[in-house]
C-alpha cells in the first residue's frame, strides 16, 4: 500500500499555530457557532438537510447579516464572505496568516476547510475539520473525488464513537483517524492518544480538529495499519473505523482498503490482539464477505486473535448488487457517463464472482484481551434498532462473560439475580385466547433485545429482585406449577445463562 498523493487539494491551515486555533475557537463559540446555535438559526429541516449534504435550505436560512450567518456561509457552505463582515466576528488577519481563510479577490475571504460544530457526549462544543464540501457522506456528495480527500463525520463515525467503551485509560490508539473524531472522543478519557493514518493530510486535519476543539494534541503517526506502532507498544483501547469497503480497486483512501476482499478488516482484527494490554478493548467497524459454502460466523470466528474474547454483531447484510450500488453512488459514479458506470458496476460483480461472494455483512467487532484459557467468542446477528451510546453495554457484556465463565450450573443456582431495569414482558397470542402462545421479555435500553421465554422463565425473571437465590426461586415455582423441583433445577440453568448473557438478568452483588 503506497502513500497518498493529494496534489490538487487545497493547502491546509497551519497546525503549528495552536494560538490561532484557540482564538478562532473562542470567536466561533462567542458567535454561537455550535450544534445548538446552528439548530436555532437554521431550524430542524435545514439542519437535517445539511447532514444529507443538501445546502439549499441552509443557504436560504442565512441570507441575513448576523455574525453566525456569516460563519455558516464561510465554513459550512463554502461561500465567500466580505472580509469586513468576517472581521466583526473572527481574528481575520490571524486566520488569513495561518491559512484558515484565504483571500478570493475583491474584498472577500473564503474558508480553506470545512469546520462543523459537533456536540460531544457530555455536551462539549467541539469542531470537526474536513476537506471543503466533504463534511458528510461520500465523495459523491458536494465534495471532491480526489484520492486523499478527508471526510468529516458520517454515520459510521458516530456509530463507532457510540459503541466505544469509555472507561478512563492510559493509552488509546485511533487507527485511520481521518478527521480525528475518534481521537477527539478518546482524548476525553485517555491520558495519551495516538492517531495514525495512511494519509498525511488526515493527520494534519486531525491536529486541526483537536486544536480547534480545545483537546490535547495527539501523537500523530503516518503509515498503514499497525506499521507506525513499535512491536512493544500496547494500548488499553484501540478503535478503528477502517476503509472497510470491499471493492475491485483502491480508488478512495477514506473507504477502500486496497487489500483484496475483506483482508484489510481481517488483518486489522488479527493484528490488534498483540497490541492490547490485559483487559484492553479493540473496537472496529467492519465489512465481511459471505462466501458460498462457508458459514459467515465461522469466517469471523477465525479472525479473532488468540488470547482475546470477542463480541461480533452483524448489523446488516446486503446482496452484492445492493452493495456495489451503494458504493458506486457514494463515489458519485451514477452521475458519470452511463457506459463508465456500467463498466464499474460490472467490474464490482466480476470481483465478487471471482471470490464466490454472495453478500456482504456490516457490523461491529469488539475484542477484549483476556486471561481465560478458553476465550469466549460471540458472533450474532442483531439488525434491530439499538439505543446508542452502547459503550457501557459493551463493557457490561464482557463482565457477564466473565461471570458466566466462572459459574457452572450449581454456582448459577446458588447465585442471586436482578431483573435489569426497564425490561418488560409481552404476551403474544391470538386475541381473546386465555393463555398466551408465548411470552417475550423485551429491553428498552442498550441492545433493545427481545427473547422468547417459557412460563417458568417469565415467572423466574419476574421474581428476580436479588433477594432469593435462583435455586430457591425455582423450588417455589416447581411447587406452584406442580413440577419436580429436581428436574426444574436441572433444566433451567441453560435458560438463566441465556438471560444473563443477553443482559435481561444481572448478578446481584
Ligand atoms: C472511513 S475513514 C474513518 C475516519 C475516522 N476515523 C472516522 O471515524 O470518521 C478511514 C480512514 O482510514 C485511513 N486509511 C486508509 N487506509 C489505511 C491503512 N491501510 N492504514 C491506516 N489508515 C488507513 C483513511 O485515510 C481514512 O482516514
């Protein structure tokens, strides 16, 4: 994998002038150039349209002459603005000197990068820097199709930020940092943050994002995958939203891995194990191939490095045609010459055919470095809505894995459990029927799971408030339903195990 050329992209602001970044930040905040400020100014529909790369509603909403309107036009809409107007709100000479702004003839100035307000998880006012017109979506939006273009925050970025475990740690690594969004989040709970990218322009932009957001600088390193990391360097947290797109050629650095098939994601996962400290997490978004004659879950299990527990969730599956179309559109190829579009589409299907790929899965991979002799690997499909942020849910999953690993059936029966808050019971059956056909327990938090239980399971869960041991509850249920308590104690631990594993019940301490 070679370096990235970006000859025709515009020069970036100086990342050395942290003093100017700090003044610019103060000025932006002073003018309410924040996520909330934008929502107030633009209104929800225009604000939402911007997130779809549609600028017309925001252009219409910023025809006035307030400082905030000038900033929106400059930094979000790529409009030149009279220098005198900008001087009322920004340190304009400093911004021109250090390259945040550039003169564009007459007495107008224009931005050199997109600056997008971004609300942190604790309400912080942050700013994400990206290439002009590339704040959202793929290169086929209003942005550039230049190879080394650096995109802002997309759905994948916020998904990864949401599932990341946010316990305080000493060292975090953001691999493939792009605009720096994951590094910015990590800087809130990691003492040291290392951010890498194959694209030097991304590292530069990450430095700008961090400085403009008032976050500490990161250790920025250029190179592919773990190449920039020394053999003996390890981390408590590794995150990566990698260029996971499975494509016939590496055209766009931000999304095409440049390795065959899903090899980039596999390599990333396999190599992460050795870079993790004991108890450390590695969290990735990934795409994986569904290959004819192969179980996709086995494929993913084979990626998990030795010494790690893993939780892999497939969120979506697309057949090869949907997949090719999605990424052709992402690059704006559908707006090209139809013959060229067809040729690209054909090449994509050729590639899949050669690899016997029938579909592509998209999802989340979390590894946790463990000491257990028998690692726990869970690979599951969960395409239903979830409640982000899920970082705490991910951490709790691995706690439960530890608990279940340490408790055999006898120990489970001696244990005390509590029904997790906001779990409800639903009875499913024909209208008017006396008894339900089955009972479903449903979570309203985290993964928002639903699971079918039998009447014993439902009764058991209902009684779990931590007071009685599981065995005592089962004995009481046995008496109630007239079942042999020994048999009930024998067959129920599997169900209890599942309810704990899926987060319906938690061990009461
Ligand atoms: C999908 S973007 C993610 C950017 C950002 N971390 C986020 O979450 O929005 C992938 C990033 O990985 C970088 N990249 C591409 N190939 C890489 C490689 N082999 N090693 C490291 N980074 C790579 C790209 O330049 C791009 O910045």
